[in-house]
C-alpha cells in the first residue's frame, strides 16, 4: 500500500501534537496526594494475639474402646444357618409384579366404604392424592407385602410380611377400619 505525501505529512503533524501533549514536568497533583497521605494520623498496629499452649491428650485404651485412628472392622455377616431360631420359610415374593397400592404406606390409606358387585364384596380404599381404589380379598397393599385376607362392612383385614432379623421375616396382622 502506497501512502500519498499529503497523508504522510498529516500523520507526522498529528503524531507531533500528541507527543508534545504528553510532555511537561508538572507533577504537583501527584506530589500533593503523597503529602496528603503522609499527613494522615498514624494508628498503632495491633499486636498479634497470644496463642495458648494446649496440653497434648494421651489416648489410653482402657476398657473396650476402639482406637479412633484405625479403620472400623467390618462386622461378619451372619449366615441364616447360624441364627438361633429355625427358618420359618416366610419371605416376600420379589419376582411378583407389584400392585398400585403397594407403593403407599399402610398408614396413608383409609377405608371409606364397601360395594357389592356380582355377589362379591369389594372394599373401597382412599390412597394418597384422594384417589379411591377398589380392592378384593387377595389384593396386595402397603409397603410390607400386605395381602388382604377378609373384607367386612366395617373393616379390611390383611397380613403383612415384615422383617424381624436380617434375612428373617414374620407375618403380622393389620386392619383398616371404616373412616367415619
């Protein structure tokens, strides 16, 4: 790119004007600021806080206390054959497809009535979310594998399978009574 002599002359004039604006030895504003900072009252520096000496603690292994600096030993898992009581054979069926009411705890359900259809008595249960479900003997509900054993006008009886010990289960009766 070729620059014309006229533009070249203008660039030199422009640069000269800028360079002369940067010149000058007037530092009075800077000197005034430094004098102002030095003239401020000086406050004493606070001394560092004194640290208290803490006496070392000696860990004495008295009694059956475990050493806190060693990893926790894993407890040996007990085999079902090593338990004192014999296996009663009660176990939840893990391969079974869950019914809708097995997703709610039994404490969140209320019996709201019964209905007689096709010579069969059905129970009406209100689950969470104000939805009413129709159930019959043999249906399952609750989080503990509850199975309905009988339906009456005033109550629904069921048997739940609850854990008693690791790997062991027992049956427990439960009742949903008609909410008034």
